[in-house]
């Protein structure tokens, strides 16, 4: 007995009833890696070649004496500092967001960046001579002050939402203290503080870069140990405690790791805004089925790309006048962050 046509077999040329499978994770990762690599390469080329003087790519390290000095002593350390600072801020943003289970938990909202900036700006206004090697310690002290006040006022981190709301209040108080310092400063100090508070990579040298490495040697192993705990904290406090994680101590440790990442960068570059918000969201958006362990390197990579890309218009948009890189990260980060939040269910 023959089977009626069109009941058990699809007609010729008709679309299949089986929906296409989801895009393979491997293809998604390769696409993200390619996009990140292209951004970093283009930003690096612009950072090293463009400007006054213009240096062609084939003469970057083999040209005349002036071009060699400009590239090796000015542009390369600035590019390296942008990449390192962005990676630290991106990783710190992911640590804070995962520890508090809130996508708005960023350094600017928890008093960490404001405290670090206050620790660096206060000696400048008060005319206290501070060696450059001590500035990261002052920034860490200010960041610990801001983060500690946030946790203490919120009840030692018992509620992630309470920590975030309290952190916003502490950050506002510390920014008010910074405004008082700016009123007390003279005209020259006021210009320096204003540029510093917007986050600038101008006139940075190899000394500024080498000053970050001791802190990275502390922060990177701590990040490796912290990432699996962050993945467990994402399940919720009750489930994390059931799995043997001491939630309050873990949240405290996550804040300490974020402070070690943020404070030295803030001491050198100032509070570069929105990087700690945008980079983790990009990492999650492009890897939605991963966890904190896999998001961490992607967040660091996207943070490096954001700062490196933002520093190009900071140098060139109003040349020969330089604008702060932090202003451009905000200009790029605000619309991109809003778009990411609107598209995230």
C-alpha cells in the first residue's frame, strides 16, 4: 500500500521541519577572538604610527633617531600601559559583578575608584612631597577605605543589593571630598587634579609601567584562585554555603582582589571610567553559556581593547591638545553599555 505524498516525506524544495542547531561554541569563540585581535592590532597600529611625527610601520623600530625615541620612549610605554590598565579594570569589574551578583557592581559604584583617587590627590593639594613609588600604596589605602566603608555600612556584605546601594552613597561622599580638595587647590594643582580625575595616559613612561608589575604578581595568582569561587557565588548565598563556600569571607576576598587590581592603575592613570562595566558585559554577551572562570580572560582582553581604542582619539582628536582617555571610555562605554543592558534579558 503506497504512502500518500506529503504526509511522511517533505515535498521537494520545502524547508526542513527541523530547526537549525545553535551556533557551535567553538565558532563563537573563534569569532570573538578574531574581533578582539583585529581591534588590538588596529589600536596598536594607530598608537604607534599616528601622531606627530607620523612613523610608517616599516620604520617603527628601524628609522631615524627621532622616530626611534618617539616610538620606544613615548608611544610603546603608553600603549603597554593602556593594555595593562584596561585588562586590570576589566578583570576587576568582572570580579565585583560576580561576587555581588549584580551587573551594575563596578569600581565607580562601590567607592573603590573614588577612594583610590582621593588617596593620590590629597597629598598633591596639601603640598606633601610623596615619592612616586609610594603613590600606589596611597591609592590602595584610599581604595581600602572606600571599599571597607561600603562593606561595613552594608553589614559586611550580607546583601549584595545593600552593598551596591551603600557603595553608591560612599562613592558620592568621597567624590564630595575630592571636590573640597579641588576648591582648596591652586590653579596649577587644579589642572593636574582635573586631568587626573578624568583618567589620562598622557606623558607616561616606562617607570609607570614597571611600577605596576609587582602588584600584578600579587593580583594574577589571586585571580586564578578567586575565579572558581566566583562561579559558585553566582548560584546564590544559600547554595554556595551548601557547597562549602564561606560567602562573607569570599566576598571580602573578592573585594580585596579588585582593590589590588584597581588601586595601582588608578594611581598611575587616574580613574578610567566605564571599563569595569563594559568589558564584563561584552565577555558575557559573547559567551552566554560560560562561567566566571572562562569569562575572566575575555573580560581582561576586552578591557585592554577598550582602553587602547579610547586612547587613540584621546591623542589625535584635538591634536596637538590631548584629551583624557577616561572621557573617551565614558563616551564609548555609556551608549554601548546601555545597548548591552537593553539586549540582555
